[in-house]
C-alpha cells in the first residue's frame, strides 16, 4: 500500500531476463557480484494483447479477466480473504497495487520493482523470491468480490443484484472456516510454485488491509476449457468436463458465462463482462467409491469409465441420448445419474463453465486421504444457474453417497481491465 | 492380497499404449466400444535397467531403490502407514503385491492387471483410474520401514541396529498425528496426479492390512540431487540444496548415503545398500520471514538471496570460506547461520542427501498460509548424521526464529530389488 501505483508501474523486472526493447536501467550493485541481468528494470515495450504470447505468458488485460476461459492450467492456488480495515481508501489503494503486482507477475516479473534484492540489504525485500528463476508458466490471476464486501466502504449501491450468498443445499456439511470471504484470488499456472508465489505476494501486499480466511491448493485440473485440451480425470477416475463450455464457443460464453449490461443496470454496470465464480470444496470419499463395482460407478456418473462415452454411446463426445434403453428396458443413463441431472437438457438449458481442480490435503486422521475436487465454475447468474443445478443434484444425485460439500463461496469477478484501468478504480468507480 | 504374484506379474497394461514387443492379448471386450488399445495386456519384453529409459520412465529395480539418487522429480506424495493386521503372512503378501503394483505403475501401467475396466462391469475395478491417460512421468516409489514395525511379526532379529526413533530436539513442536508410522511410501513424479494415484492404489491394495497414518503432498522440489539440475528455491526464497550430495558423486554416496555391509551384521544384512530416510515436516512462518530485511535473511541463511553465493563469495558454487570477514571484522558467514551450522566442515564431515519438497496445506485459521518444507533426507546412519546435525541446528540456528518442526519420522529403506525379488521376501527373508 505504501507504494504509489506510479512507482509500481515504473518498471518490470523479468524473472526470465529482460522483457521488451526499452533501454535497460541497472539498479544498485549487489554485494557478491550476483547476477545483474536479473536486476535490470524496464518497462515492457508494449503490453501483450490479443492471443496468448509465446513463452507461457497469458495477457493480463482484456475485455474479460484471464483465468476464466484461459485454457485451464495444470495447477491452482486459491485464497479467500477478509478485509480487516475500515478504511475504504486503504482497500482501494490495495486493489490498485494488486493490479500492478498481478500484471507484473503474469509477465514473469517480481511482484514489485526492486523485488527480492533490489532494495538493498537494509530494506525488507519487496518480493519473496521463490519464483525468481521460474518462467511465467501461463500464470493468471483472477479477482472476485464476495457479497459481504459490499456492505461496507460505501459500496452498497455498486453491488450487483446477482451477488447474493448461496442458499443451503440438502446434504451440505460446510465448515464455516472454509466458506465465504470478502475477496477471492484465483492464481492458476502450470508450475504450482508460481501460483503459490503470486497468492503469497498479493496477501503480503495487503498486510493490515486483508487477512487470509481460507485457501486451497489444487494439484490437477479436472476440466478442459478449450477444444485444444484433452479431458482430464477427477479422483473418481472419470473424465470430467466433457460437456463443459469451451472457450471457442462464443455464443455459449455470451449466454452462460459473461454478465451482460442488461443484467446489471445502474451503478452495478461495472460488472458487465464479468462473471460469477462459485467455489465448492467437495470432499470425495474415494475409499468408499473404490469398493464399488465398475457398473455401479458408471451408473452413478452416467458415462463409461475408460473412454468417457455417455452410457449407450461409443465415444466421449457422442451426443447424449437420455432416451436410450439397455437391453433390459431400463434407461441406459440412470434417472439419478450425475450426468443426467446436471445436463442442460434436464435443467432448462442451464450450463456452467467449470474450471475445478483435484486436491489432496493430507489425511483425515481416520486412515483416509483428505482428497476431493475443488469445484470452481463461472457463470452469468449464480442463482439462476448454479443454484437450480445444485438443488437438482443435492436432491437425488447418486453421487451424493460418495461426496460431501465442505466449503462454499460465491464471488463477483469483474470484467477485464483496459490499459488505463486498475481494480481499485473499477470497483469504487 | 488376494492376487497371487504370478497373476500380478502376468501382464502389464500400459497407460501409454503397449510396452515391449511381445504379442498382444486382447482381454474382454468393453461395452460401448471403448479404446481397446488401452486394454492390451502384455509383459514388457525386458525390464529397463541401467540408465533411465526414454519417455519418463525410471527403472524400478536395481542395486538401490529408485527415488533416492534419482534426479528429484517435481512433485511428491508421501504417506506413512500403520500395519493393522496381526498376521505376518498378510503383511508379507501385501509387500509382494505392492512390489508388483509399484513396478507396473512406474512403467505407466495400471496398478493391477485388468485395472480400471478390464475386470468387467460387475467387479470392483482393480485400479482407481485417475492416471489412465497419463505418462509414467518419471514415477518412483520408494518404501521404508519404521522402528515400530520390527516389534511384531517375528521381525525383531532383522531390525537394523541403526533403526531407532529419533530423540527429541530443542524447539520441537511435534504433532503426534504427523509422526512415525510402520511403513512409509514416497511417490515422486513430474505429475502430481501420477504420484497421488500411486499412493492411493498402494493404500487400497493394503485394505485391512495397513491404514493411513499421515500423508503429505509436496508441490515443488527444494533440492537438486544431480549436477544436471538447477538448484530450486524454498519458500524463504533461497536456493536450497546447493551443497547437497549429488548422484554423480559415488564416493560421497558410499560414505554418506548407502548402508554398508559392515553397518548391518548378521540377520540385518538385508539392509546393505539401503538407506535411512528422515522426514521432518517443517512449518515455515513465511509471514514473519517476509517482514525481515534482506541482510537479516542472508545472515540467517549464510548465502546471498539472488545467486545463492556463500556470503563473501561471488557465485553459487564457490567454495565456502568460514574465515572470511566483512569490512567491519565480523565473520562474513555469521556464527549461527544455517549454512555454517549445517556444513560438513563444522560437523566432523557429516553430510546428508536431501530430497525435500515445498508444501502449502491451506490456511492455519489465523490468517496465515500453512506452508513450509517437507524435509526428506537419506543417509547411512540417522543417529550419526541427522541427529548431531539437528542438535547443532536446534541449539542455535538463527533460522529457528522462523521455522517449527511439526512432524518427524525415520524409516529404513531397503536396498533395491533384483529381478526375482520382492519386498516381502526381502524383509522377511
């Protein structure tokens, strides 16, 4: 917070060397002759924009935030924060500082100019340093705001009508310590150390203004968000996200993912082009699942395990036929299977953009792995999309025997930033 | 356990397609026309041996276990298990089944023939399936036995004299639930899903015989174990493992890492060529560390942050000079710095082979990330190497202000297996 945005903006130290073509400006010499190349402070000649640039960089600015339709990276670190200041100006300044730090890190730069060592021996390093030698690794940093944030700081009139806490669902076993939060940061990268570094340094910039509420490390993605990606598997061993909305389907994104101007009239119009993020920490009782036979597993999911085909079909992307019958006359896809209940055809056309990750958080003290799926989905209206879908699933999904929702949160993720914008100005107007 | 080793051995289903050159044997057709290629069951034409084979496979058999001097993979899943049966034959049979499953998985095969779907619809799948589409990813599976194991099953006479619980150390803040265990399995791979899959399927094979005690996911390696690897950084932002023993240094390995025949006379001779594994879960108070200035950080560690040079030198691999003085006459490397206290020159030549991983296990409920270093080291004698080193560090390491040891265990890792051996026969003789 003590760093004015102009200073943050002034230069970019690249972890991968020098970005852009501007003249280099060497900063304070290091004792011991350390690598000076890393210390050159430069502005990038131009912000990358448009399609993804080489070397694993995802453009930070654009019409929408990165990390939503960006082809899902391999790893994720997610944190929900409480705002602990009463001073809206401090929050606004933090959001401005975060914008610049986040943008820098997506270039592979350290969070703040000077970084780990450039401030000299008797200053606290401005970056924690553990990502110093690592490439950008397709890092994306996506921000979202919880309903509780808008009760303070004079933000009530800017609260989008759609941003309301989720209702309780049948079977919920939520741990309050893993729910909610004023602000969410989702950092995704192909290297977990890059994602963890990003979250840590943003939290650190917010010392005294925000405090960590809960966090989650995801080790493997469970959904493809682009037709260029193969469908990954969740910890039940099934391909997950076959029928997901894909980045290439602009019509589906407009209909299901991006908030339209008509959704947020008046002072909430800043959310146009944004999206609602629903996070659910789903503990999977994998040991119980692992004792069921293959047909039971396939009937629960509604797909084949090996190829991921809808039951009764042959290949993963074959059209689902809910009328198909088995030879015994029963539906090929059982009436309470996960795929049937969650499918748009049976939910008045509802779809979500899922972008979840597998997790294991050690053991549960009872001999089992504390493992599961950290469900993240983006949508245009959480209460018109996630809520009815989850109600249908909570009521009778066969999968409920094997899973437990232990954490829950909803956040409004603003649209992307233009060249001159930052998150502070975007939120406060 | 119910699977005789001959059956386990009979065939290898490769996740990556067919391994070797033998004739394929298609097994039961799948409903829905799923990918038959994956179902071909074959013996590999020959076990890979000697140097690492292509496609990310590490040979499972050899003089020593893989996963010790194997160039450290990017990710790790580690589990400590309690043996819950009273029947030694059950344990022995499990170790035999584990051997075959572990070997299969390092080839990229499913844990057990038949695997996820080959048993047909009305059998419980023999593999949990989440690694079906993933390459071997340099998976290594390393087993170790805790002191407590040898109190039962008639194994007392085979207990190596060096396998004794570690003493308490000053400052220890151990959680009993994260300490000890009868058996340890360390799975390392470049893809965390492959490592998690391996641990999960081995636990699963042990249902009724073993139960999980504690487990740890490591997201990033902190030590290089080969001269071919750059030194990674820990969560304090410093290069870690610069002075580590490297796989290429056979003399150092013989002196410091591998148990020699003379160390284990009599019925404990089976440990010849093995190594002791010390695991310490070290919580790092990163938020406190992040508030200290650069010089303090460098003085605590004894190295420069950017390049990792010993203080007073220029480059990472420059020789450490403990006599070097700063211009003010003080030692360049402070007397209580981590590097000085842990260095072989100040510990009668003691060295360890470190092979640790960074972790973040969510948040601690007090606004901080529950993050740190899962320290793993291999050595010839834990009580002659780790214990004096840790005593020296616990007494006065400046780093103690920023870290806390919360978990601890020691295991005897047997030598590698010959072509005809399995872990059951090796342990029970």
